[in-house]
């Protein structure tokens, strides 16, 4: 079984690249994040031509998650029990939003999680909140979201079946997972409460399947679009593949597909590909 996760940063903007990548890499299951696409407008017909069923969760704004599967798609869950809502607008890149954000008309849980059973494996595609700054309300929301996720996954793991919880966690687990820890002083993604939230997920019995890097010693999965960041390998490992222990013990190979980050118009994230016996 080949599983993969990828923050595509707009499925429609990245659709030609996505279709080519699916045809070349041929994962059995692909988890997508930041699709920025309403569920009913997801390009399901296009991926179906390559043999994939689709389960999508999105409202067409900045979030959105999906699971594509060639090996079955059952028991789909849009979000998880206890998932908190956030009454604030997500800023567009570069806006530099400060302080409180105007409330949308209908605040509620954002499209950040979707679960499905694929070939007997429970798979979750997750897009954790960014957090913005440690002093913002969005940071508190991020920690609440992780706490609710822990409770939800604890319930699913109690069933004893194989489980994968993968996606863009927006947290670097250790200082080794960022290109320069000092560059993130006072910022999110590296704070102790965020890392503690990850540790509490692992304490449930999930293992961090660390992929092999395709350049340098660090398996970074995200590089800012700013000039030179990718080519200098100034990145972060914030896309994570967590698996229940029996499944993690059967991992044959895992790698960051850095090639997918190259070329014209890529996502700022690279996929993680995991092969399991």
C-alpha cells in the first residue's frame, strides 16, 4: 500500500501538476490539504479518470481537505467530534493581519479534517490552524483544535484498527525541523505548547514516520515562496505522517518528493510518500 499526503495550496491552481503527479507516483491513497475548493466543485471527475474516488470537505475559502483513494472509500467523516469553531477570517498571504479579525456571517468549525476508511486503514487528512502569532486568538484556537483532535483520535485508536493521521500540522516537532531556530523566535510553529500538543498525539500510540530527505540532512516539507528559500533548502518539516504502531512497524520506505516542489507554479509544500507492506 502506498499512502501520501500533500498540501497543494489550491487544488484548482495545481490541478495539472496534481494529475501528472498521481499518474507518475500512483499512491493508493492521497490526503490533500489547503484545497481552497468547495466540496461540490472539487475536480472529482478528473481524478476519477485515474481511478480515484474522492471525499472532499471544503467551503471554497482558504482551508479544505480531501482524501483520494483507489482502494475503497468508506465511513467518511467531515471533521471530528468536538472540533472547535473559529469566528475569525483567515488572512490572505502577505496581508500581515494584526489583532482581532472581523467575524464571518456564520462562524463554525472550519474544513480542516476529513476521515475515511481505505482498504481497511482509517485515514485522516488534517490541516491544522496556523496560529498566526502566540498572542492572537487564532493561536488559542489552534491549541483547542489539537486538544479536540487528540480526544477524537483516542476514540478511534481504541477500536484497535490501523490508523493514519497525516497532513499539514503547522508545527515543527523539534528545532532540527526548522532551518534556523533563531529565525522563529517569538513566532508560532515552534512554541512549547504546540510541540506539547504533538507529543500528546504521539502518546496515544502514534508514531512519527520521518521521511527520507531528497536533499541535505533534513526532511523539510515546506519552503516559503520567497526567492532562494527552496534552492537554499531553508525549510521546515511541518507536514507529518503519524501512524498507529502496528502500521508504522510495517513501513518499508518513506520520502519527501522534493521534485514536486520544483518547476513553474508549485505548491509551497512537497508531498510525503509512504510505502507499507
